[in-house]
C-alpha cells in the first residue's frame, strides 16, 4: 500500500512525443472500444478510462494490481497499433496514486494542454468517460475520479483567469472588435482573400454572433466558393472601394506583394462613412494594409504583431493563475484521497469484523457445553458482540484520525492486517 489510491496512468503526449508519433499511437473510436473491452475483460484492472486526442493518448486503470495491469496493457497496445512506442520508456510516462489523480484533474482543466487553459479537452474527456461508462468499463474509483475532476475544472474556471483572454491569433481579432463595437451581431465583415487564414478568422466571428460576411478576392471562383460556405456575397478586388463603404470590419489575408488596401482608397471612404468606425485586421505577411491608414480618423488598424502582443499578454496572464489553479486541484485530490481512504477503511473494518466474529462464534461453540443452561446464552452472545464492536470502533476511530495522512494511514492499516492476520484472507 505505497499509495492509498489504486490508480495508474500510462500515456504519450505533446510533452513527450512529436506529432508524427502521436498520430501513430492514437486510438480511433473503434480501437478505444476494443481496448476498453480487453482491459476490463482480460487484465487485472477493475476499471479504466481511455483518452485519445491529437495531443495525447492516455489510459487510466484502477484496481489493487495496477502495476501489473499496465505491464499487461502496454505490449498489447503495441500489437493493436502495430507499433513499439507504448513500451518505449523514452516517450511514455507512467504516473501512479494521488499523482495520477492530480494529473487527471490538470488534464481536464486544460493545465496540461498544448494551449494552456484551453476548454476543448474537457469535452473530450467527458466523451471518453461516457464511452467507457457505457461499455461498463468504469468502476467506483474511476467514476469518482471523473466527478472530482469535473468539479475541480469547474472551480478552476470560475475562480481563476486560467482560460480568460484568447491565446489564438485568429481569435484575438474578435476580442479587439468587441472593444470597438459592443455588439457584433449587426456588423458587416469583409474578407479580403479566400485562404484558410481568412476562413478561420471568419468562423471565429460567426461563432460570436456575426451574421454578414462577404468575400473579396482576385480569383472570383475562390471568392464565390468561400462566400457560399459563409452565406455571404463574393466580390472581385476591383470592387473593393464600393464594398468597403458598407463594411464595418475588414480581415485581410492575401499573398500579395504590395498593399491591397491603401490610404488613398480609405480616405474618401472614411468621409463618405462620416467617420463611422472601420476596423481593419491585417493577417498577411507581407502586410496587405498600408500602415498610413492608422492616421485616418475613425479607422482602427491592427497587424499580426499587434495580435501576437495580445496573445502573449493573455498567455502570461494565464500562467500567473497556475499556482491558484493548482491549489484548487490539490484540494480536490485531497478530497478524493480521503474518499478512497474511507472506502479502504470500510474494507479493512469489514475484514476485521468478520475475523473477530468468526473467533467469537468459534469460542462460543467451544464453550457451549460448559455454559449454564439457565438462559444466559443470549446475554453472553450480546456481551461478546458488544466487546467486539467496541474493539472495531476503536480501530475506526484511530484510522479516521490519520485518514488525511497517506503514510500514517498505510502504517495503521498494515498494523491491523498484520496483528489480526488478515492479509492472507484479503
């Protein structure tokens, strides 16, 4: 009983392996179902949960023999994926006990993600748990681990800034736009360029309530294709000046070697708009938008460097929240540890009570012929049972006093097992 929590995880993640390795070992949904059935049906595991995303593949197992279970699982996974990585100690990691519980809470809260504080991982863990639970692959410990992990994540999210502020360049433009326009739902956006960068930025704005997104591009075919996806209109760059009159937000991401939007284009448009705010985001390298435009009243221009500064600032803000988030997680790990202790205590106490009851009944049987036949038998049985209950209660009281301390608790349990010779019966 080196640790009160019979839990172990084996994993490969972005911290230990490059993307080509992570792709190789990742488990598809069908493979996850095969693995869950194998682990719970053919190994010593009592329960498990599998998590496989683009950045990590982790298998959590529970039960008294978690160490031998991992030794059984790793080579089997190599066979399943036709690889050798799961037994490669250079890229795999194994964590046990309370540290495994802490790791799970950090993962579900986005603290072990490639992007610190990202929220997508929470949904991925929940989907993995739902799949495993649906296949009856979880046990009481895994169920409780998941519940404590979700509670820890919720408190971290509510009481820290770990997930505040974007750390995505394409989303930083949305945050800036919110500062200029309080409501984005009625704003019109123009994408200049029809590539992936512009498309991704457009989707971020759509997710934040923008309904009108048009596309201007040199190649009309590409503009039409993207505009159709976004339910907007397509324009050629020749019509740029006319479209800009009705636009509130411009996102430019072309491969042009010269400025696509110049100060000469914007000055007359600004007057026609009566200096109604025009927000421009330049995502191109080299730049698409003439920096002289910043001097025009009512025009707000941000380039990639500006957005990177925002991302860097937000990331630093998130990093400062790590100690506070870790304190919250540790509270939940401690609670989980105590829950495990109480369940372990119930098992030990049950074993002890059974052992003492057997001794009591054997002694009563041995003395039955010597006992008076005047009706004292029930009183003697009640008396001996009362004595045993008091002995058991004293051990319970002693265990509860040290339940918060894993080492002292371990010593107490081992003493009880040794004194009453319970380990051979366990």
